[in-house]
C-alpha cells in the first residue's frame, strides 16, 4: 500500500468516525432534562465540536485530491514573457525596511529586464521615499489624502501604469531573484484562464510563537500551515486566496472586477474572491519565493488577527460567497469553512470551559455513560490525531493547533461576533513590525489565561477529591481534558511572559565562501550565519584576531559579491574536526532547518570561529550584501521537530527562563 493510499484510508476512517460521533452527540446526548442553562451549554459544546469537525473534513477531502492542486510550471520561450509592473506598497514604513525590498526587486531575473517596471506606491507621499526610489533606479507613485488604504494606493498605481501583469509586494516582503521566472509563465497557458498566482507568505525572522516559546529550532512559522498547506489544497476548489503580497495578477482581470475593492479591510482576500466569481483561476503555488517580517509584539499580532478575522467576514458578506451561484459548491463550502474558522476560537474557549463547568460546578453537558462515551468518542479522537499528522506534512500537529488557538482565543471572540452581526470595522491599520530591543512580555494579555488556569486547577482538585479505584477510571475522560487544556494554557503563560529581544537584525544561517584579509594576508573560510550588522565565520587557519581588531572580509556566492569592513567581537580557536563529525553537524543542521546541506561543508577543517560587526565598503557591496542575506531559503524550521515532546518543551521553557533571570 502506498503512503497516499494509507493516508486516504485514514482520512475516510476519520470522516466516518467523526460523522458517527456527531450524529450520536446531536441526537442522543444533549441534556434536555437538566434545565435551560445546562441545555444551552450542552448545545454550545456540540456546536463547537461540529464546527471543528467540518473544518477538518474539508481539509481532508482537499488533501485526497492532491493530484489536482499543483500545476507544473509551463515552459515558455523568452520572447513570450510580457511586460510586468511591480508594485511595492508602503504607508509609513521606514526607508531602511523599504531599501531591502526595492533592492531585491531590482535583482529579479527576467528574459528582458526592460519589460520589468518597478514602482514604489507610497500613499504617504514622502520625499525621503521618493529620493530612495530615485537612488535605486525605480519609479515612484506618491499619493496624498488617500481615503481607501491599500486598495486606494494600488488603484492609483493601476491608473498610472499599463503592463498586462502586476506583481504586488508589501514593504517588508523581499522577493528572491527567480520570483518572476517562476510565476509569470502560469499566465501564458492558453487552456487556463489564470487571474492570479499567489506564492506562500514566508518570514525570515522568528515569529512570536517560535521566539517567545524558545522554539525557533523546533517549529515552523505559525502561518506556514495556511500558506504552504491550506491555501495550496484549496486549488482543487478554485478557492485559493490572495494574501496581499508575493503575488502576480492579470491586469485585465482586475479591471473586469473594478480594481481592488474598497469596502473591506482585507482587500486582498476579497480581490481573489471577486476574481473567482468572474470565472478566473486563482492559483496558490507551494514554492516559497519571497520572505518578510513577522509581527514582533503581542499587541501587533493580536491587532493583525482581529483585522484578518473582521475583514474575511466582511468580504464573505460583501460577495455573498457562501450562497452565490457564481462559485462551485466546493468553493462555497470552502468559504463557509473560512467563515467558520474564525469561530473556532470561541470553540476552543468552549472546549476549555466545558470540563470546568462539569468538574467544578456540576453542569451536565453530555447525557451518556462512561463506556458509551469511550465507544463513540475515542475512535474519532484517535483517528483525528492520526489524520492531522497526514494532513499537514508535519508543519502543524493537533497539539500545536490547539496551543495557538488557546493563546489567541480570548481576543478574537468579541470582534468575530460583532462583525458577524453587522457591527463593521472599517479602519485599516498597518501592522507594526518594528524590531526593538525589548522584553516582549505582555502581562495584561495574560489575565484571561491566568483566570482559566486557576479554574482548571480548582476543577482538577475538586473532581479528584474522594475518588479512588474505579471512580478514577470513570473520571478519566474529564481529567484528560482538564489536563490537556491546562498544558495549552501553560504554553499561553510562557508565550505572554515573552522573551528579551537583544538583536535588531535577525541572524540567518548561510554557508557561503568567505575570505578574511588582515595586514595583507588572508584566510579562506565559510560563513556560519549572516545579518545586516554582523557575521559569523569559520576559517581554515588561525589569523590571530582578537576582540576589537579590524579586518576586511569578502563574501562570495553564485550571484553576489560583497566586501565588508569588520570589527571582531568574538574569536575562538577550534581544533581540526574529523570529516565524519562535520558530516554529522551538517546532517543535524539539515534535520532542523529542512534546508540542503551546504556544498563543501564536509571538506571544511575549521581552525577558528569568528564573530564580527560588519558594514559594506560601498553602495554596490551594500546592495549585494542585502541579497546575500535575503536571497535564499531561510534557515528557520520548515517542519515540527518530531522528537520534541510536551515534557521537553515545558522543561526547556522553564530552564531558559530560569537561566536568563
């Protein structure tokens, strides 16, 4: 049996067991005789289970159609590549942040570079950004008094340009050099009415879940599950969505739908929906071709998620996506689940409170016996866990999904409810992604989780009191859920306690050729990691450098070369490593990052490790240095470390926080 057949059989088993469980729960277990409050609570619990199960079933059905959601990149002759306008949207982002994105856009490969027209779309109409655009040799489209946020900015740019294709980038999203080569050909397939190609949102810095939970080597970015899995799977229903950046769009399709929509705070999501209604394909590819900055504070992350939640609900209502006949049934079901997804945070809160209500206050939410519960619940729960592993290709598992939902739940319930009943949120606010040297603790956001922890502990103590023998066995399901929820709440505490951020620029793992020059002599070596202000190197010999010494380093890759002035901040001698030890180190790096082992690493015989502060010698080196740093696969994990258990993660968090007091 192939892995695909095995996976599909598990999915079928899970769909059947979930369906049987839900039928049993809805028709045979509601506590109708226990009074109005307990009946309402019981209905809320079964509704939460139904919403969660429907979302899982939709993803499993899409995964089973895996042969349908990837379109091979077509081969296109060089003369067929059309003109492309590249829009870089900015509102109030700093010139330093924009420099990296604009610079990277100028390095994008294309058969005829004269067909690529790059524009900085600045609705702040700032003189410093105009000068930056001129300095980097790109166009500038300033706009003052913009009343329509990003949509107004882009529609203004549309009115001033004319290329048949448009590539859009947020101010922080840095494209790789092959971005256009690997997206534009999709629009040249005569058999496909391609309206939009979306590449995954990816990030070169640690997101808050990785950073605050000391898990930067163990879990992928939290948004990878949507960008690299869910959105790609929804190609099967032509329900892949535009996520605002790293995208190429057909101009004529945009013009047909009236440009970027104004009456939503998620213009990207609604743009793709309107394109689908007009009969165009919106395709999500799986290859990461650009990377940007994740939010760096809890406040900005919660604000971002509230905007996404309210915007998605606005757009689904604006377009009547669930009921329109302009979309296929499968697409309408996908959008129904997109809407219901934002209610899963309320579902998570119900799952946390339900065992508390039973154990602490005696609320009977389910009318059934212990063995009956095990017969219907246990098979669906176990198959659900197995299927979750098959569903996400180890980007996400059930435990981490529930940890993330637990952290966010208290802050999304009210906005989702308000938007659903017609109290709309209209103000667009750019997500703050400024990197600061601060402690990221957010104690005020910890209050709801702290209250839930106290209630959960009190419930466990009360429920255990006076029980022994078989009584403990019969109590095991409630105790299991109380303990399970307590662990998720503990992660929420760790998350909100934060972690001190000491670096302005993130270090990115990179194995590239380097030469260190000092007093006319040089040593060959390789970089270990790079950042905008620093570098770490392993050299083949001992150059005799100590802290404070200055030297010159030249880093060379296949496409770039940068000369840097450097000041040593750390130096340590290393004995010659045996080749097998180096190979083992390379294998560990590959296991952790999911990236390929750098070529030549096994031949290295490091004699010294150096860390230094660096600055480019000139403008050409600066532009190349930015590309050396960012034009690569990022070094953060692409999959969950399968060896890390709850015990390992909790102990690691406690240990790291204790050591850093």
